[in-house]
């Protein structure tokens, strides 16, 4: 895929056509090794005080090409070009797009000659110009251009084939005029890189990652119309099962549902599975007015312990909550026994991460503490039964949902619009895990996902250190960075870092870079996620959880073995 300069298209670009072309160059697997410069400014333009070319493509073995992009309707009448956008607004120009593209490429190489000298190798490169009309069919016979220079809707998204066609056209023209072409006229990979770096120095100041994050997160923060509709459904129905992929706003809706129920005077319990998510929820609600706080907030396991303590039952708890047999089998029985001594009732129960809590034993407990029971009581359950059931591996999604259906009737609602991750992160999740694309329909652009390959622990440590230093140098708040690993802190590369204060994640920590295992961070998110210690992409559900924690920027440290796996997965997606 092409290297895009700048890597992120500016939010100020209003042209949908330019945005599409930018993405097509960036995502085309045939553009590997290419450099595509967007919106290149040319100070020494041939006919204007200052000119700008929509795209400059520098491609190995093909050449350098200036491209103008024209979206919407295009008409030429009495020598005047008219361009009508999707809102029906028309702009008229005497200079046509082919003239603009030709002037742009000649002005560019005139500037190169002045800067590098007439004998420099850059001056001998094959160059040309073209115009892209991605919204229309543009079949026009004209003396001003050749049809080979045209990209239109018939080309689909195949921008690489178009550049190859342009190169063939200009090679033929060169041969007809000057004879056989010397090999040095077609740039090699090194020359492409040097030429692009020379141009970049003149026109591009990369957007700070902190600025990119601010742009992106402003677009991601609000409730979508789909989520508002879901809240309406919850208000009208006493029992609801809401399913959605990571990032579709399940926790956000659960929070709003709890607030509304509390305001209506209901005694509410909010349960989840993940301990750290439970702590985050407690911290969130503790900052609100008392009139919005539910009766109980916490992980379901902690609630089982709470019930036993109310009944003064003496229990020999295991050292960690990882003892799944104890919490799945023994604790529900203990909880039911404690209810005989100390009854607890809730008017409504809201469960986040339901995919990790739906089993018969837990449902028996919920049935006993909910007024009306599961059959007639008021409850809302939120879960991703397909990709995030990493703690409830024994049951299939169908089995878990059937457990509920065997007890009562309820409405189902599916959330499909991602409101957490950028388009780039959503696409990576799709490529690497196979999750259905319609769960990632966000149109919010962000920085590309970065994969950093290493061979040894020392190499990973050094590259991770350099990345942290770079992020800090770009004025990024440390609290917006979390490092995730499949391993605990002491077994992760993070334990080898020196010179940085990295805290193991707790909701109350502020102003620091934090670390967590992927498993423990399920249900949480941050602006920048760095995933390290990746030896394989085989565990698709674990990778799904890890990748989907990032709102805006995502960095993945992978071994060479994992890198090869990832590229195979990528090729699989393109072949489907």
C-alpha cells in the first residue's frame, strides 16, 4: 500500500472525490513502494502566483504523475468548464483540469531543476499528467487530452491500474519523439523515496498526533442516532437484549439506561464481568449527583461475595478471580443460600458484558434478586456474543441466548455503527479477525495503524522506548496512552523499560501512561493504544478485544512470525 504524505487527509478537505481517491491509493495493495502526495503546493507555478496539485504520484518503474480530481457533474460549454457538486453548486473556470494537471507537472519539474540543477537525476524522470473523475463516465474525444489520461467510474477503485496506464502512454509518447527510453528515466524505489522526501521538505508539516487525536475524537464523542433509538426501545420494553460489536456504544447506553431508571425511582443494580470496568463505572457514577447513582455497581463476582458477607457466611476464597470453577459453580450456590438469610431485591438489573455472565447458575441468582424474576422482571443485557466471549468459552452464542429464551420473552436490538474506532482501526479489526464489515461503518478518519516488527526482546524494548519518546515529543498527554499485552507486567517487554513511569492501570490513575493485560482491559478504551508482545494473530477474539480498545491511534509490536501471519490474513481479505 502507498505511503501517503501527509498520512492523514485534513479535516478541512471538503471534496468527497479527493477523500475517496486518497483512500483508494492508500488501500490498494498494488501501490506498495509508491509515494502519493496530496495537495502539493507549488510556489513557482508557470501561470499562477501559487499553484496546487491535487495528487502527485511517484511510483517505482512507472514515473511521476500530477493528477487533478474532479467530483460531481462536469460540463464544458463555449470553452468554459463547469463543475457541479452534490449540493447543486456550480463553479466555472476557463482553465480545464487537463490544462491544470499539465501546468502543475511542468511547474513542479521546473522547480526541481532550479533546486537540484539541470544535470540531477530527478530531471530525467518520466513524468506526466492525468485527471480523475470518480463520479461520472468521461468518454470524450478531444484534441487537448488522450483518453488514456482519464480515470472515471469505469475504473472502479483500481487506481494502480490507472497509473500503469498513464506510464505506458507517456513511455510510448517519449519513444515516438526521442527513441528508446533509458532505464534511469523510470525511478527505482530509492529514487522514489528521495524524490518524495525532497518535495515533502518544501510543503508538508506533519500534523501532531495530539492534534489528529483532538480532530478525531471531537467527531466520535456524541451518541449516534442508532444509540438514541436503542434507548427509546429500552424505555418501551421491560426486558431487552442488546447485541453489538466492540465500539458500538453498549456501555454508554447501559449507563444512560441506569440513569433514566434511577431517576424514575427504581432500585437498580449495574453488573459487569471485568473488575477494572467495574471500578471505572464506580468512579464514573461517584462523580454524579446522588440522584443518578444506582443501588449497586460492580462485577458480578464481587456481588456474589457481597451477598455472602451480608449473611455473615465464612468463605475460603481463592487468591484470584481466575478460579472459574469456584465462581461459576460454588459461589452461585453460596449466594442462593445466603439469600435465605438476607433477601435482596432490585427493581431493575442492567448487565454489561453479558456474554461472559450468561450461564444457568448465574441466571438462577439473578432470578432470585430481581422483582418479578427473569420471567416478569425488568432487565437489560448488553453483550458481544460473537467476538468478546473470552471468559465464557464453553457456550456458543446460540446456547447463551437460548438460556434466556427458555425462561422468558424479550426484545432484541442490534447495534451496528461503530462510534469508538476510526475507519482505519475498524478496517484492521475486520482484516485480522474476520468480523463482519457492517459492524464498522464509521466514516471518521484517523492516523493509519502502525505495525512495528522486532526480532528480540531488546529490539522491541528499544523501539517501544522510541515510540513513547516520539508521542511525548508531540505534546500528547500521557494519560491518553495505554500499553496492552497478552502477558502480565512482569512477563511483558514493559517491565524492561527504563526512564518512564508506567503504572499498571487503575481508574483513579491520572497523568500517567498505563499498562494492562488485554484480558483485563476488556470494556475499556483510550485514545492511543500500544499493543506489544504479539507473537501470533491466531487468537482472533483476544486480538479483537485488543485492537478495538483504541479510539484514534493504534500501534502493534509484532514478531516476524506474527508479521507474516498478518500479511496472509490481509491477502485473504483482498481475495474474498
